[in-house]
C-alpha cells in the first residue's frame, strides 16, 4: 500500500517551466528571448504545441509520469512575475517544481548555470518574479550570453540578434538546456547541477 501511494503521488507531480522573453516579431530569437527558444525546443521535442491563454502561451507535456506546464509569458519581460504567479496558483504547483530560464550577461557564451535560488543578477524578469512570489528560492537556469558590447550599450546588446557566428553554439546550448530540463524533472536539482554546471560548449568555430 505504501508503494502504491508513493507511485500515485509521483505520477501526479506537476512542474512549471517558464521561458522568459518578450512577445512580438522584433524580439524573436534575440538574446533576451532565449528562454522562449529553450521552452519551444523542449515542446517541439515532446511534440507539444503552445496555445494562447491568460498571461502566457502554454503547452503541456506528460513525460516519465510527470506533468509539465510550459509557459512563455505574454506580459513582456519586466512583468514576468504576473504570469508565473498566476500559473503556479492555478495549477497548484509548489516552488520546488518551478524552473525559470533566463539570459545572463554575467556568464560567458559557453556556459549555462542551474541554481536553486539567488539574486536577480540585474535581470528585470527575475526581479519581478521574485517580487511577485516574495522569495528568491526557486530554480533558475541561466543561459550565458556574454558581454561583447561597448560600454553603455548593454540594452542594445541584450535586445539584439545573435551574430551569425554565434548560432552554432547557441543551438548546442539550447539542446543542452533541454537535457537539463529533463534531468531536473527526472532526477532533481542537486544531481542536475552536479552533472551540468561544469559543462562548457566549445567555441572553436566562433570568430
């Protein structure tokens, strides 16, 4: 009986996977929209489609006995917390089953970093999510975008398109992030951090 209870409990577990980005054609595949690109790649791998719902585009994936709610907030980055809090509450998902994917200028392009919490690092989307949830204690996957911009041009850089020479590594990192999401759901955050946080994507083809 105990085993059946645990099995039933595991099958019913829900996760909220949030990709941060801005809506609108002018933002498609920009550095700031990498969160959208990652959850879109995850949905495509698992043959799920996004539909427009309240505060977000949403897709659902059932995988390894778990239910994954994927969202791309339609509130723009600076108000991402509105969508995150709404869907956490609506789906009755706990903070330990929340993972947010964001771009990070503090990390080099060859790096991704999974963390169980921490500061917003100057990212306005994370900042708003933390304000709406009243805590920093939720998992975030930081996708390094580097700092290859002149002084005073950070906003233009973050909202800009990837350079053609960067696309190979960006695609590889998106695939890696899909693996990380699967690992997070299947094995938990600690094992996933141990396996993936030290990995770097080689840059030999970049100019």
